[in-house]
């Protein structure tokens, strides 16, 4: 049984290649079951020549490197446990005295890494006659072209080349669409799924003062540049070279469970702490600008044109170029948690040049975090506690009258859809642990019990108020099982590529996708969703798409927390590892306009935290809203607008809001609201109720049964 995907909104976007014979027009809006073709045009990284001149631009009079200085070196990639370090494998890297501590890679290295990292087994590499141009070609003709004279890397379709697998169109769903040995399939793409490739992507490395080396008929680029351009868009980080060995950085790689540095961490931080080499400092800065310009997805929300300009404006550039490892690391921590500071963005591990053992407390200075970042992080940490404080331990299913509450705090499922038909998995699928951690288990169980334990339910209230996200393909499954519409869209602003996915699912897990698979909406259920600021990332996308695809879905609570971008790990050339919001963003198209989901979805009925976790109140609210109240009818009282059996100031408020055109959680009963009995509902009726409550002259029939 495969492990459940960890709770991150970081899906592996599996993409495809292009058939060169197809035209650009044919490739636009190509069905996902068909091949596309490359478009033409030019799309260099969004730069401003004036601001980037400070970085230092290469030109023909200033070649990147004289010939004859490259040397080959076998460098160990280390791994380890708490007490031991071993060489996992060795990598062939190239070095030159002109670029101290900056490893370069050749076409052979890149070929194997792309094959392995992006699972492109049919990838080939072909140099030009003189070796100055290298072309990588994957299945279906998708290409990447490296030109040493122009110092460019060109992708006719960047999303396809940097996607996972030898496939002919992008595939966000990965192994969830796998078919079992017995032809069972959990999810399948629908014909309305489309892909538009967007514009050609050209990386002009000279704009960022990044060297491209050419020696003895072979082309070389920095290792970090290779990983940032080719591998990072798939969500993987690059390798770190600390001057001695290579390391794969991870949040827990260098420390044991107690936070104490382990043997691998000691090897990682085993560097000279006097100063970062000048050439490495400069390259680290330029490469960071390139990586962030290309791969940070929320530039527009920060008003960033180029990161070189941004670093200059914020004062970070001086610190990042200081050569002082402490100042450089504090600047990186500030960038992540103070300046960028979106909740997807995380700071992980400092550079190996930073004196971690003696100066780690400097990175915990609260002034390095923005107030908003700290506030939202606190909200994320405390919201489940607030719910527990109000309700106690929350069950996954809670039935009150004709209303069923379904609560889950992660967007998750098994990585392979065919696994759900494995007898070993099926035997344990509906255990309490699986129901809590697997959305397919939870909702397929609900399907089986709507005619059993939950028979008679009319309203489904989905509580994702403490759900901070998870595995993107699970969104498609949840949309299909809840409302029967599963369209989601992923957009890359820099190229204009757009991926639309729609699926049909085996909702009852009988091994067939057919008319017996009915969504909750098709079963006649009324759907409500409880959201809060913690409803983030994939959970935010779920809430937004439920409302955008089905306007009758009722959103309760508070505006959802945003987080529209799929996340990606990043590592600087100097070794600082962190996480960013990638340029692949969930979007919706309203009136032809593409809008990301960063602002979340607003509630139809706003609720305080106390009300949001008062399920008796929510039950009454949705009963009134959907007119499904199953409790015995009570005698209507004049002025009792909300029908709670008493006249209060809230009744007058509901009348005023309805007259003002503001939504209220039920349809106003004019006969009950007409407290002055003049045959119409006006603001005077609210006044009559308020006067009656204050003991002033009013209508004595208020509060009495209506005949």
C-alpha cells in the first residue's frame, strides 16, 4: 500500500511533449487526449535592462571564460543517519579557477538528470557540428536548445519539457488515473480537458551575468542554473555543493528528531566560516535573481518587475552581496518570511557557509518575520484548537436532524488510483485512520451509507475550516463526488500556458465509472461549506471551485485563506534552501478574464468563530436556507422573523437587511415581518418590533401567534 501524499499543495505536474508536424493553431486548446504542437514567439524572463545593468551583463567583448581551464572532478553525493555519513553516489562535475566553488555540468550530466528527475526515458541529446549548440529532444518532439554563443536556453513549450514523463500533453493527475490489472480505474480524463501551450520561453543568461562555458567543442553551464531552469519547475530542489561534497537539502536532513545537528549536518556545515568566496557571492546573487524572476508565482501581488530591482529597493541586495555569511543568511530569512511572506513560502535550511551552531539564534529573531506572516502562522496553528475548544473532539461524520456534517483537515488520497482496488487496501480502507486521512475513503464510505446510516439526510455541510491543503489530484475527485463537476485550471502567467482538467470518477468504488456513480448533488443533497482563513492552498481551491462551478453551494463562515500557487522547493547556489509559490496557479475564468484564487472565496453568510462551530445553529441555518427543516412546525409569532420562537432585536435586523438587499439565511416571511399589519413590509415594521422590545407604544399583537 502506497503512502499517503504529504499535506502540501505541491502536486507533481506530469507534462508532455509536442508533435512537430502539428501547427501552432492546432496545439492551442488541444484536447488532453491528443498531442499538441509548439508555438513560436519570444518570451524572455521579465527583466528591465536598466535595473539589471547593476548585475553586470556579458557581451562579446567580455567572454565568459577563456579556453583550457576546465578540470573534471568526481564529487560524492552524501547521505547519512544520525551517526554515520556515506557516499550515496558520485557525480561528474567541472571546475575552473575563474569561478571558485561553482560546479559546472555538461550535456551528458544534464541528459541523465533530466531522464531521472523528469522520467523522460526517451530523451536524446544532439550537439551541433561545432558543439556550440546542444538540443535535447524528448518524446513527441518537445525540445530544449542551449546556445553557447547567444548564451540562451530556449523552450518552445516550457511546461511540457519540464513536466514529468514521456507523455504527449500535461498530466496533472499522475498515477491517480492508472488502470488496475482488472481494468478498474478510479479517475479518467473527460474530453473537455484542454491544454494551451503558451509562448516560447527564452532564458537570456547573459542578462543575469551567468556564465556559459565552451571548451574543446563542449558546452557547460553552472549546476545550479541547470537545476533551477530544468528541474525546479517540477517541484524538486537542486543539489548543494559546499566546496567539498554534494548534498540534497531537506527540512530534516541535517538534524535529528530533537533538532540537534546529525552527522550529515556536520559534514554539510564543515566549511570555512571566514567569508563566502567573492565569485560565489556574485553568482549566488545573480542566480537567485534568475530563479525568483522565473519561478516565483506572486510577483504581481508584490508589484515586482525584476528581483534585482526588488532587492535594491528593499536593501537586500547590499546584504546578499556582502560576502558575510551571517548577513547573507539573515537577508535570505528576511526575504522569505518578511518581504515575500506568503504562507506557502517557507525558510528551511541555511547555507553551509553560515555558522549554524554558534549563530542559529540570529535566525529566530522575530524582526525577520512580518507581522502578517506571524499572525497568519499563529492562526494556522491555533484554529484547530479553537474548534476543539468550542466543540470538543470533532467526528468525521456528525448527523443532526436532516443535516450531515463531514469534516476533514487535509486534501489527500493514495498516489495511485489503481491502489484502491487492491484487496489489501480495500480491507483496511474504512478504518478510522484512513477515513481521517484519505478523502476517497471518506467520501466513498459516505456514498455507501447514504442509504444506510445516513438515510434521510438532505443537507451536507462540509467543514474544511481547518484544512490547510494537500494533494492536487484529490481536488478533482472531491469536486466530482460533491457536485459532479470537476473542472480545475492551472495557469502560468509568464508564458500564458493554461491547463484545464475535468474527470469522471468511480465514486462507489465498484471498479466501474458509470451512471451508478452519482455525486451528492445528483442525489439531491444541498451542499454547504464552512471555510476560514485556515482554508488554504488545495482546500482554498476546493472551496473556490465548488462555488464557481455550482452557484447553489452555500459558503458559510469566513473568507478562505488563498494560496493559489502550487509550491516548489528552491536552493540558492550558496546552499540556502526554502520553499516558494511557483508560477503555476489555480485560476478561474469569469467573463473571459483569468483570475487566480489568491483572494479566496467569500462566504454567502459570514459567521463569527463561535457561530461557525455551533453545529446546532448551523443546522437550523441551513434548514431555513434550503427550506428542509425536518423538525415539527411551530406556531408562527408576529415579528419572529428568524422563527426561533421569540421576538428579538435580531428579527428587526433581518427585516432591515432584507429591505436593504443584503442576503439573509432564509426567505423573509412577509406575514410574520409585517408587524404594523398594513399589508406591506417596510422599515416601520422593524421600528415597531424595536419599540415593542423597548416597552414603548407599538402593536400589542407582536409576539403572539398569527391566526
